[in-house]
């Protein structure tokens, strides 16, 4: 995205006033949202986080955030805190030093935020409100009670923005509702996690599932519809709302649902000319040159070579097409390991972390990771990925992380078991006993179970063999088995063709010796030349069909096959095709010759 994009996240979870309950979510909200908004492959925002600030600091940061902007700027302001309503019905955002009886002096009024949004020069301004809405402060009471209608959207829709500028507000809850924190509203000692609303925002952007129309971008409307569904599914008592005045569509993020798209640099004209040459050796040399360009560190150059090789693999003769296909096989996604088992962990414990290295040339390592389950967390590293598991939910966990590259997909299977906190668990190897180098801990007590090292090393041997389900094992063997069957049928078609030709030659010689007294039909029937010819046609055709099924199986279920299995399938089916097609052609020609020539013999 070419415009300037800025985000301000305000998160308050600690309050000096005892009447304001401590919130669990804001700190986690800020970290999760900052990560996904700042990611250049997703939000590409410049992000600033204000955590547990006073009302004065909050006002300064908010006004400074909206000041000195340009028409091309897109601004996103996110509140994760208490929302309080005064006796007169005005909405306020609670700061760390907010005193409910003195809201005007110690909290940030919605009118102030609305005013800053109205006068900014930025072309687009978006406000996310993930707040627990409390009712009016009751004199003589030491806490905030929930009562009355907050009318959140009305607080921001009263004033029209400056002409030509667009704005939008999305709230976590409706006017009479609380914004629930995982069905909790009071202080809780359990591990912090994002609120239902912000969790849905982060998940929709991070996985790309919020790209409802599949156009490669997450618009404001896409995100709202996705968040609305997710929040209502998790908590029917909470209803997100939206108000907007926008000209055109506002795209908040890139979508990570599809494969990565790279603007390809076309290969040199001389190389393209060589690919179209009539000379076999010239085209072969061009393919070898494309193989070198496929390893290029500049991804657009490598992508250009990949696209040319795909065209060669589809359209050229078999020998050159196989060369191109083998070159393309070297840029398949190759995560190591592709199965992670975290063992048994206590509920609410600090998550262990395991690393995955991406092997191969730069184009093969360039991919995005999309967790299929909400309890999976993935962070990019210099050599690949770092995976950890949310331990908030008890039970046996089994899930997948889908890796998507420019022309390939792969799957990392993850297993874990979250046990009750009092149950003894396997804490993994003692410090210093790792089988290989590990990445250093980043503090906070997190245990590091890194099983893969940098690109120059080799992955350590796992302590236990990966657990694979019976269904996965069957699927992993299906395509190679079909390819083997296709090759066997192709060989059978060649064998029956040779047998048919031998018998046909014998019949023809016999017919020649009989002179005018015999017919070719009698001799062919006597030596049984037609039966192996028919068998040849059947087995050759079946070989091609079975080979096509094997290729389709690999293409549609890449995640179930290792690189070696996919390569073996491709090789076997290519050989089967090379045998079956000539056998079929010769058998058909022999049959036509028999039908046309037999009346004259």
C-alpha cells in the first residue's frame, strides 16, 4: 500500500481508583494488534502504543496523532479500556488516574476524540472501541455500576467530518452491553488473553480470513462482517456496531489467504527466443539457464524464471518438460520438521516454543504461515518460523499450520496436550541437554524447545518419531502407489504390444505361404494376434488415467505428501506416460492397418 498509514493503540488495564476493576485484556490486545498492524505483509502501519497512561498523556498523544497529517494518510485509533458514562450521558474513556466522580478532569471525553477526528487533514480515520462500558457514577458509591444507555455510536456521529474526508467507528458492543473479556467482566488471576472483539480483529487480519470477497485485500466492510460473526458466535450477548462516512472502499490490510504474488521480472529476450527455438539442444540449454535464475536471491528474477519453466513443463516435449518439472520441484516448500509435538503442558503455563526451518532457495523459503486453529501462534524468524501454543484450553490439541508460497503449499502438523494446572507435566529437556543449538530465551519465563537451527546447520534428531494418524499414512502412500500402478500398466501395454506384433508377423508369413487359397483373418485368428492388441489398448489407456489421478492427488493434497513422495509420483507418472502413449499409438495404427488391409489379403 502506497499511502502513509499510522496506528495509535491505547491500552489501560491498571487503575488507581479501586472502583474500576482491573482488566485482563488490554495489554495482550495491544501486543497482538501492534504485531499484526505493523507486519508489512498485512497492515503495514506505523504503530505507537500508549499503555496505562494518565488522562493528560492520553489527550496529548491523541491530539498529536491526528495533527500534521496529509490527505493521503490513513489513521487508525484503537481504545482498549473502561468506557464510562457521566451523569449527563457523556461517554468518557478511563485513564490510569481516572476518578469516576471527576470524569471531566481525569478522563478523556469522547467529544475530545471526535473533535480531533473532525479537524485532521488525514483522508481516512478509523476508530476501534474495545471497551467495558460502565454506567453513570453514583454519588456515595465506591464503584462504577452498569446502568443506562451509553449510545456509543451517537457519541461519534453527531458532527460531520471536514468535507471530503472519511471516518469510521467500530465498537465492540452495543449501547446496553458490556464488551466481554472471554465471558468475564471482573478481575481474574488467570493468564491474560485478547478480548473477544480484538481477538477476532487480530485473527481475521493475521490469517486473511477477513478477506470475505477474496480480492486479496481486507476492507473495512470485510473486517466488520468477519468480526461481527466471530463475536456473536463466541458471545451472543455482545453485538459489534459500525458507523461510517467513507467515499469509496477503505482497505485496512493485505490478505494472506492466497499464495504470495511476486511481480515477476521477465527473462532476457535472448533466453525467451532460445525457449522457442526449433533446435532441441538450444531449448535444453535455455532450460538449464532458467534453472540458474530460479535460484536467484532477487525474488522477482526467480519468479520470472519459475513462470517460464511452468510454461515449458506444460507445452514442450517430454524430455525437456521433465527437466523443467524437476527444476520446479526444487522450489517446493520444505519445512523441517513438518510435525511438532509439544507433549503435555499445564493449563495457563507459559507456552513452549519450537522452531521450523525453511530449506531451499530464496523463492522456496518465501511464504506465509496461516494457523488453522486459534490456539496456534506463529512468528517469523530469520531462518523460518517459531511456533507456540496457547495453553488456555484443556484437552488434546491437534491442528495444522498451512504454509503458502508462490506456487506451492505445505502443512506443519502440531500436537499438544493441555492438562489441569495441578497435574504433573513433561517439562522437556533440562537446560544444556538439548541435542542441538537453540535460540536464546527472550525472558518472561518462557521455555524454549527449539528443534531447528540456522540454514547452515542440520536439524537435530527428534526424541520421538512423529505421530501420524492412520488416515494421514494412507493418504501419504496413495499417490506414489497409483503412480507405481500406472507404470506397471504402461509396461504391460508395451509387453502385450510386442506379443501382438510377433503373432501378427507370424500370421502374415503364414498367409504368404498359402497363396490364393487363404485369408489373413484366418491366420490372425489362428495365432491370436488381436487379443494382445486389444489388451495393449486397454492397459495403455488405463495407465494414462491412473497416472492422471496420481498427479491430481498430489496437486490437490500437497500438504499430505513429502517432497520425496511428490517427486517420486511425478517421475513414475512421467515414465508411464512415455511408455503408454507410444504403445497406444502403435496399437491403434496396427488395428487400422488390419481393418483396412484385411479385405485385400
